[in-house]
């Protein structure tokens, strides 16, 4: 394992053992923009601040609290990363991919990623939930460049099915059980932090992108390379540039996600115990 990650992973694992004992979580969730408050609906037990994990550090984006929670919905142990680190924050890839590495280190099988995204496809509207079928990496970089961060990761990882089809089916089943219609689509990731231009959105649509955002793909790539079962869900928080008449803002993203919070929480509360 790359020395950059080995010691911080060992220390994080030890801290988790000292705080929560010998836990055996089945699922790990990363909360993207607007998703952080799902913690309250998933029987939270206690949390550890990211600042206690050397490579994670303090989050710098509004709405990302920066806590790792142990939760027990219906008695099932899960981990919830309440907020994520982003590549555009300027701290490199280490804090972005650390949750995937820690999830693997703790022996967790399922890795669920959430985010807020701009809807490109015309039938996607604010408040819709979209499960990933695939992605396009337009971030301008790759988290696996350089020394391989973990011995379980091959030099050239296959990406034929980054998002596990069986897990995707369970997400749909959980949605159906709650009377929700879950969309599907391809997500395009950019580095950010500027929102996209209308011309870029037109180009992305021609390339097959259904939604666009500034996260998720790096963690998914690393988790997939580690052999985790990866699922990802976007809350469509706004119409992408050129699809709406108003200027885009992070505050609008958070507000739409806040309004969609009940269905986001319901979906995960129904899904997690089945994994």
C-alpha cells in the first residue's frame, strides 16, 4: 500500500475500534450536497469528526459537515460520511478517495454515493432522484494516476460496470416500495467549482450525459477498483445551464435538496437494511 495512505488508514481504523468497538457495517454512504441530514432518519449512534482522520481534514464547502457517523437503521450497522471532500478544494486526491479506502479497510461490501446534480436530459426535473448507470469523467484528471494507492487495486482497473447492476436493482425496488419513481442515467463529472456554460451542456448532451456535477466519479472509480459494490444516486437539484432562465447558485442547489430530503431519507432507510 502507498505509504501516503497506509499509516492514516491504520490510525483511522484504530480510532474507530477505540470509539465504537468491533463493528461490522454492511454499507458505507457518502452524503453529497443536500444529503447530509439523512443521518437523522437512519438511527444515528455517534460520530467522529473528519479532522481526526489525518488525510480527510476539515471540509470547506457549505452544507458538508465533515463527520463520520455510525448508524443502526433496523439494527443494521452502517457508516455515513456526512459530507465529502472535493477535488476543487485544492487538497489533491487524498481526502477525496480516503472514504473509499477506509470503507474497504473496514471490510464493508456496499458503497453508496450521493450528490446533487444538474439535469441535462429533458425529462429530469428538480427533486427527481437518478441512479447512475454509468459516468463520463471530464474532471481533467484521474485519482489513480501515480503510485497505486492500495495493493488490491490493479494498475489498469476494469470499468465495464462501475455501478453494480444488482445494487441498482435494489435501489429501484426500495424506491418502488415507497411509491417513488427512480430515474436512471449517465452522470458527467467536472472538476468545478464554476458551474457549466450552456454551450458545454449542449456538448455534454450530445455525448450522452443525462446529469452533471462536480464529484462522485473519483470515489466510484477507486471503490470499483477495490472490488466494492458501488451504487450512486443524484438528486436533480437544478436544471443545467441553458435549460433554465435563472442564474445557477449553490444556495438553490441546497434548497431543492432540502425540499427533496424526505424522499431521499425514505429511499435510503428502505434500501440499507436490504443490503
